[in-house]
């Protein structure tokens, strides 16, 4: 009985950690373009769902094609790589994860 409870508890813990690992907080101080989608300034939660990044802020949800890559180093801060307000990469602070956006990405948005 104790072994079953311990196994169930550990499984729940691992699922919680796994789901938290794919969700990141990002703040945009100005409006930015990711692919063909403009994202307004504000606080967003970014979740990777397969081959797309889902940006959520309140009821606003924006999906953008993206890939995840791992870096050799851990990022101290969340930073954006951009040119002319077009974001090509987000390095997630406190992790070695970077989210990459291609130049020809298409996107869909829903509210």
C-alpha cells in the first residue's frame, strides 16, 4: 500500500515538473512581430505545443510556428534576439532553452 502511494506521488510530481518545464513567462516592453503576427506589449505565458509556440495573455492567444533548442549554457535572463521589431529567438532565463522562430513563419491568432 505504501509503495503504491509513493509511486503515485512520484508520478504526480514528475508530471507537474514536466508540464511546468514547457511553460515560460515573457514580457514584451514594445509591440513585436513574430513571423506574420504582431504581438502587443505585455506579459505573456509561452507554452510549446509540438511545433508551435502559444503566447497567452488573458483571453488573447497567439500561436506561432517555432522550434525549441538547447544551449550549452544556462541563460541568466530572458532575452530576445530581434531586428527591426522582428523576433527570431527567445532565450529563456534560468534555463538552457531557446525558442527559435524562422523568417518565413506563418501564424494564426484567436481571441
